C-alpha cells in the first residue's frame, strides 16, 4: 500500500530538485455514498471511491521578490504519471505572470496542529448499504404517515462521506487527517382543499435535514420525518399580506443565509478587490452590540473543523465581529499579503486551482432569548421560514429576496404567508438586529440562531 504522506513529501522534494523555489502537494482520498428515495422506491444510488493528487509549484521570476506559480492535478499516482505532472507544472509556472504576494505560508505561521478535534467516526464507515437505504426510507415513511394531508413526497435522501487529506510543502510541513460526515433529509408534500365541495386544492412543500460527523449525533429518521411533516403542514392555507414596513424575524435556517452573505462580505479576496460593503471597516462598528460572529476551525466535531487549512496553516478561532465591531477578515496567505495582515487559516483547497478563502465553523454567537420569546416582542411582523432567489449584492449591500413564513400578530404566529419580497441593505440589517435567539445548533458549517431585525420593507399584495 502506498504511503500517501511520504509520496507527497517526496514529490515536493523532487520539485525543488527540478528548479522549483517552493512547492506543496495535496492528496485527497475519499469514499462517498448517496441514495435518493421517493415513495419508498430508490430513484438514485451512488457509491464512489476516489483518490487524487494536486501539485502546486513556485518558480523565481527575473525579479527575485516575485514568484510565478502553477497548479496541476491527476488521479493516476503511478511514477510515470507523477513525472509528467511535475514537468508539465514547472513548464506552466514559468509562463505565468509573477506576483509578489504569491507563495507558501511564512514559516512563523506554521506550528504544531491539534489532533483531538473528533472529526472522524468509525460509526459512519460501519454503516452498510442496506442500513443507509433503510434510513432514507424510514424518514420518508414517518413523514408520509404523520397526517392524512401529507399525500406525496419530493424525496428523502441519505448521504455519507469518508475522506483522508494529506498535505506536504517545501517549508517542512507534512500533515494528514481523516474526516467523516453523514446527512439525512426528507421533503414531504401536503395538500388541502379550500372550503366547499368545489374548492381548489392547495399544495405545499417543506423539509428538514440533519448533518453530523458522527452517526450517533445524527437526528433519527423519526425526528427528521416528523419535523419535515410539521414544517410542511404549517404552510397550508398560505395567503398574501399587504405591503408594509415591519419587524422581521428570521428562523435559524433562514438566518443562516445571512451569515453566508457575511462570509462573502468579510472574505479577504473581496476586501482587496474592493467588492464588498465592508471595505475599510476593520475596527469600526458594523452591527448591533448583540452581534458577535466567530469562525472556529477548532470546534470539536464541527462540520467545518480541520487541524490545518489548505495551505498547512493550523486551524484557529477567529473573532470576526465582537459586540458589533468588525475585528477580522477571513484570509488565506495570498489575501493576507495583499492586505498586509496575517492569514487566519481560511485557505480552502481543491486538487485543481489555487487556494481560495472559505469559512470553517462560521456562526453568530447565540443570545439568551428563546425563539418564542423573540416572537412575543412583535406586535405585527413576519417570521421568515423560507427564502428564494439570489437578490443579494455584497458590493452595495442591497438585499431583496422572496420569502414565505408566518404572520405575527400580538406576539403570536397566526397564519402562513407566501409570495412576498423582503428588502433592505445588509449594512443596515446588521445594525438593526434587535434580538438573537438561543437556538444555535451548528447543523451546518455556517449557522445562526434565530434573529430579529427591527424593521424591513415587506412587499406583498
């Protein structure tokens, strides 16, 4: 059996022997499974194993302070294939444009990594195919059997992934880790006839899911199926609401999308390109005092946790916003050099291409109020449970998305609504967050508890 870590180390050394000023080598080995069920019948089933290697080399340009770089990848790890890969990558590097910000991490950015992060579990590798199919079927069965109005299904799925990552570079770093994850999701369809024998039937769809790095932490098929059914049923009878400017509460799933928008806005590549409304805001107030946002690459068992990033920089915990003040951007080595800062260990790497910037476990720190307590603070407003469309401009901050959810009257959820548009500006929305819920559950790498924004424009009928 090939020693993948030694293979990566050897290839980096060979790159140096052939004239590279620096190099790194990434190897990813994985086993993936997914099954999609509809009406208890298998629609798709996929099992795949893969192994690939990506090589990045740097060569000196005539200007000694600047490096030229190129990347290439292969799934053929034979000696002859790797020889060709090395030769071709060096040729490509010598014809690229030199860049003074290009290069591996600074040596002082590399130090020993933590290894007790609990991101791999044998409980997932121990699941057989029959069990995985049963999980998807059982979740759908609970949804379909929950209420007579649940008459159809848009599918149920189970997926799992096992991965080993190996990275070595020419400044002496060599590391590897294993990770695992699994996911269960169900999307039922409910139908209800309007009053009267000739009333038209209305149809609604919603769903629920669970993600985990350990099968023991995955929500059961009963919980996923019944939660999906309840979410779908509460959408029946949805109506339009009048246009108004009212408080808006985002549930934890829709609030998560605001955190995804914030990830884009604090990315170092967006900052040095001046394509985000947060350019020049470091150290300034950008949100209400109830807002503290963290990117935590060291969260034990987190879906975005890893001991080191795509450049070999050890994972870290980065405060992004502290009580409304913007403290840090998310950076890889290139963006850090462009901005004169230090990398935050947020390099994300695929086998092909240069490292990009991405979050680890990025979340809004929870508050003390329950979602129900937040709802009780609203006389008239909306509780958003679903968003559609992509009307978010991170450059200007302009925000406009289709939404559905539940109307709030006198502090209570009253009736479902749909076909409305909520609009505002991300900069103003962050400053207008009045309440943060206590219901953070980190079911995704980017997550949020429930949040309340003081006022937004809701365009309806």
